[in-house]
């Protein structure tokens, strides 16, 4: 993908910052933490629940974007003496800092998950917890839920355990540095095994029909006080790291299912009509999809750096709509337990600093391993969690889309009337003259309308910017041959 930046500066930057401030003051976006929440968080940070075991001797490491301070996970990878691998995965023990029914807990249920903005974030928990006492920062002794998952030589789980422990991360790594160490062969074995185990897990994912979409993302970046948009295709190390999280989520689902009480992340299989539509899209994009090749196999063969493939991968995300949370209790496992993209039972449990449901999943897994009933506060909250998580996910998705729209409008507001090279990545079924284009430069994905002829899905198209104003109008394009829109 093109990586040349176009920066938001000057008057456009001021308009963008004003629009972002306005977005953060909308009624649906939580504001500052109440004083009672901050006071309770400060006290909890000084005196968390004691850990059951001392595991500070395990040299864990974290992999996160540069500058991140809310670190949910740390890992250590090793070979087992008799063959296979041992994965230690430490997850921040948020429950060690949160009193059920207390001020922090009540506020977390209102917020549901952390919201991310280009100029900061609205956290799920006060910073003294999420970026301090509970964060798995290097060199800090922190209470955690320590998973130990033993794998055979093919990467299949053979034994799982999770318990509370005091842990200490030894190194704070970022994705780019990890990829560089793995590519140059300079990584020590615990990190070098990320490629080995991650690749084995990818093969198993393919075997069971799972799908991990390597969709290029629009990234809002800030450098030297100015904002820009870039396209970024996932690195191989990103996918290998994600496989460790997926492994843990699948292990959590297995524990909860066996115990008869839990909350799963589920996604029904896509209807035949949705897959048929994707086949039409593939033909339009010039992507060969033989009938004997499954959807999952096709997706794994695509290169996200190829613009046509990137457009198709973006279209594939429509099959992931409809994901939700499924609760079960009393040993009655529901009919739908599988997440279609994972192709197995799966649970969210690895990001409790940033997502409410993960704290509950962790407690359910601890109880399952101990052979005990889950705590009453967990069982009482379970029925309401799917609805609450759906509301939080909707809010987070809306904020993310609005932030990208604002940055796009700020990038382009002084270029109304200019013509850009673009690629048509989506066409509306009901009105084929309306769709979505993917600009080469700057990294903008926006609506196109105003022409009379059907848009050429998967083909190049010259488009004219008809409007863009941060906080007032999203970026909108028309085919370059279409008449210009009247000014508002």
C-alpha cells in the first residue's frame, strides 16, 4: 500500500482538533471519572488482592504498539522437554483491583470498553489501574491470571491451567521490532518461537476452516504535532501474536463449556447469499475463485499489498457482521457455541483492561479449573453482559468511524474540486452508481456518488472531491466526469 503521508496542519489541524473535542463531549461518550471512582481506584492500586503464587521467575515479555501503557498481556514461549511447546500467557488481573458493586465496577459497566481517539483515549478504568498498578509494564510486579497451555509438536493443546499469580515482565517489545528480530534471526528463543508456534497455529486454523483477515487498515498517526492517515497491512508477526491470543480464547471457551457456565464470543455462519455476493465481487475484481476452492482457502491466498486483493479483503469483512456474546449456565450449553471466523468455540478473555467482559471470562475460567462454582457477582452479571457489550461495541465502532471521517475531511478540506486516482472497492446493490472508493494518496476510503453509470467495481476510477469539512461534512467524491455538486 502507498505510505506517503499527507499531514493535517494549519487551519485544517485547528478545525480537526475542535471537531475531535466536540466528538469527545457527545452524550454517548463518557467524560472524566467521578471523584468517588478515582478515590476507590487509588486505594485499590495501593492494596490489590494478594496473588496466590509467585511466578516472577518466568521471564515474560509484552508486544504492543509503541507508547502503549495499558498492557493486558505478556507471554513466555518455551520448548517442552518431551517435545512440543509450553505457552505462558499472563493476563492483567483486573479483578484484583475492582470490588464487585463498588464505584470502579459500576463505572466500568457504564463505559464497557476503552474508546480510542487520535488525541487520546477514554479508558474503561482509571489510569492508576489501567496504565499503572494493573498494567503489565516491564520491571513491575503485577497480579495476573497466568495461563499455562501445553502444546504438542503440531501446536495442538494437550493441557491447560490458569491461576492467579504475581508476574513480572522483563521486556517491552513492539510489533515492528519483533518482526525485525525474527526476520534477521537475532531473536532469542522465547521470541523466536513466536514464529514457530504462530505458524503451526495458522496451519491448524486453515485445517479447521478458520479465517484471519489480513485487511489493510487506515491508521491515524500523529507526528510532530500533526495528524496523517496511512495504510498498514498486517505484518506476519502481528498474525503470530494474534494466534497466541486466539489460542487462549479458545482454551477459555473449552474450560467454560466443560464447566457448564460461561460467556462465548459467537458468530453464525454466513448465509449462502452473502458468499454468492462475494463470488460476484471476486469476479469483478479479477480474482480467480474456482468453485472447488473454499472461501477460507481463497482468503489465505490473497496478498493485502495487492490493491485488488485489499479491496476484496475489505469486502470480506461483511461476513463478520453479527458477532455477539452467548451466555450459558446450569450446564445447558447453547446450540451456537462457535465463532464462524475462528471455526471453533472462542471467548474474549485477553483484554480485561480495555474490555469489560474479559474480567468475567477470566473469573469463570479460574472457577472451572478449580472445580468450583463461579463467584456470585459473576453469575449475577452474566445475563446482562451480552446487551451491555453490544452497546459498548456499537459506541466504540461509531467513535472509530467518526474519528477516521474527521481526519479524512481535515486532510482534504482545502482540495475540494481536485481530481484523485482511486479504486472502486464497493458498489451498492440497489444503486450501482453509488459506492466506495479507496484513494491511493492520501490514505482515504470514502463514498462516491453523483454519476449516472454503474461504478466499475474493482477498477480504477478518477474521482473529484465534492466536499469535505471536519465536523460538518464527510469527504465525498463523484466520478470525475460527473457534474460538480452545488455548494452547501
